[in-house]
C-alpha cells in the first residue's frame, strides 16, 4: 500500500469513527448537542454573577461575561479533549480487534469531536457578545486563534498520554480528575494573572493553561497586557507531552499486558 493510500485509509477510518462518536455522544438528537454547549455557559454565568455580586469588574477594562468566556471555554476545550481522549482506547477496545483500526485513530476521532464542539461554542459565544454589544472588536484575532489551537493541542497530547497509560494501569483514572481540578483552579478561568500575588503567580504560570488563558484574553481585549504568557513555554509543554504520549502509546501497543485490543 502506497503512502497516499495509507493516508486515505486513515482518513476514512477516522471519519467513520468521528460519526460513530458523534452519534454516541449526542444520541442522534439536538438535546445532547445542546447540553455540550450548556455546560460551559453555566460556568460563565456562575462566575460572572459572583463578580457582579461582589461589585468587582473584570480587570484591564474587560467586560465580565466576555472575560469569563475567554477563560471557561478554552479550558473546557482542553479538559474535554484530554478526558474524552483518555477513554478512547478503552471505549473502542472491541473495534480495535480489527487490524485496520489503530489506537491513534480512536484518539484522533474522539478528541476532534470535542475540539469541534468547544470551538463552535466559543464562536457562538463571541457572536452573541457582539450582538449584545458586550465587546466592540477582537483586538488581536491571531492571538485568539492560536490560543484555541494551543488549548486543543494540549488537550489532545494529554489525552494520548493518559489513554496509553490507562491501557497499562487503571490508576490514571483516579489521577486525571485530581490533575484536571488543580489545573482548573490555577488556569485563570475566573481570575487574571495580574490579580494574584507575585508568589502565587510564579507558581500558577507553570500551568500552561494559565498562559493560554492570558493569551486568549490579550487577543480579545485591547488593553489586556501581554506580560503573563509565554508562547515558547506553551509550545515546549505541548511537544513534550505529545512526545511522551506517542512514546507511551507505542510501548503500550507492543506490551502484551496492555488492554488495547479487544
């Protein structure tokens, strides 16, 4: 089989898996799809109400609801890609008994579905923000675009690593929720890096998602500073996690103890 034929086969397999995942995820109706959009919106509203109830405006002249959208939705994009990706191999172990299917196919399909959902959620939220005149313009569109790309890439990379480890040991099922919660609390979802003390900021900025959140907000708001994100650091973390994920996946595929093939 030529390289082109192999590539086309992989695309057809991933396309079929993507449709299967969408049907399983939403049950063939709009209610399931709406629930995926509803979850981050509840968090946006919740944190916005807290800000308003305490008479606190968003920092750097940002509108509160848009400030929350720029924190909540990118984190969901990362988090859902990671957690859904983690269970991709386990959920498709029976299908993986067919030689044409590879573990990476299930990971790509499942993560891609989550990425599509939450990118669309972000776009819809921003359209609504423009409609209700909560924001006049997106100050630096490329920053927003790359922020979402980085969140998706980090979620996929973490999902690959978690899925590979899960095929070897179930311990990761208990570790990932703890890690996810810690990242949520330190990702700047409901605060800006400029709002916290220096000692806490120095620690929290090790979290790549805080860097990504600051990047997205800098892209949206004209007066939002570029002080607290490092694109080089984000890229290094993504590449390291992705390399570790692929290495772990290759090891798991070769290990007779790994629960990959049904």
